């Protein structure tokens, strides 16, 4: 019974979920790929219930606005005030959640290790090296009050930076590309770690796929990263 509360952010998608332009891509790996760092049940619930609910919310909200739904999600997030007032909350919350999670699944499923190539060199230059990045990133995630995310973004000054965002807010709302990030909502880790967020943050590095992060970094620099 105790575990149910941490999964209350978004209700499971109904059986006949509205179809529309927003899609939930399947996980790029089996649910147990990140175990034991992240257990298979957490992955199944997180992706198949929470993320799916964001998709349902977006498709429901945009059912009468098919032309607006054709805009890139990153563009909508960066220009919330240009959207009809009724759509702004769902784009901020469910659109931000969709963007955050689509990134999250992609950059996991790996074997950890360390970044390489241009990404490593940029981390060394902008963030003081990989060890310092891990320490500062984990500290930022641990001090995020309540629910939210910790990200590494490519700032408008062309430098990498660590930023926090509450709830499902996304750095894309500031027009800032996300290189990678970690979800610190309790539903992301509670079944294994309970209230030990710091342990989850430390263990999470074991499942990062640095080749995927490298791809996002290259796309961010080229201005071609979608979400």
C-alpha cells in the first residue's frame, strides 16, 4: 500500500486512449536492461503508465487543435505564451514530461563508464572533469526539493551547465537543449531505493549509455536536437 502513493503523479492511460500526433515510442531495450540499478517493475510502470499518461493528456488536449499539434514540441515549450491559454498547462506539464522522459529512456540502457571524445573534452573544460560533474550533478539532484529533474544542458553561451527544474518543467522552456538528465521524482526509484535518493543518484551512472549522450551533444551543438 505504501508504494502506491509515489505513483500518483499521473493516472494510468485508459484502455481506449485518444489517438493523435503524440506517440509513446517503445523502450529501446527490455524493461530489465537497467537492473539492478533500476528494477524492471519500475521501468514498466514509469514508461508504460506515467509517460503514457502524458501522451494521452497531450492528444486529448490537442484533439481540436490539429494544426497546432504539428509544431515541434521543443518550439511549443519555448513559446508557451504564444499558445492558446487553455493549452499552456498541458504543454508545460505533459509536454515537458514527454520531452523529459523521451530523453531519459534514450540515454540509459548502457554500461556506465565515462564520456569520451568531444563530450569528455567539453566536460573537462566547462564542468571541471567527469568526477566533479558526477559530484555536482548528484548534489543538485539531492537538493531538488520535492519532485523534479537534474539536467546537463548546452547553454546559450555554448557551455555545458548543470540545472535543476521542478515537476516536469523542461530546460526547453528556456530554449536550452538538454544533453542528458536524471528523473528525481520518487516514482523513478522508490521501489528499490525507498527514500534513499542519494543512493539512486549515485547508482544511476552505472546505466548511462554515453554513446547516446554523445549523439545528443553533437545534435545540440548542430542545432538539430529535437527533444
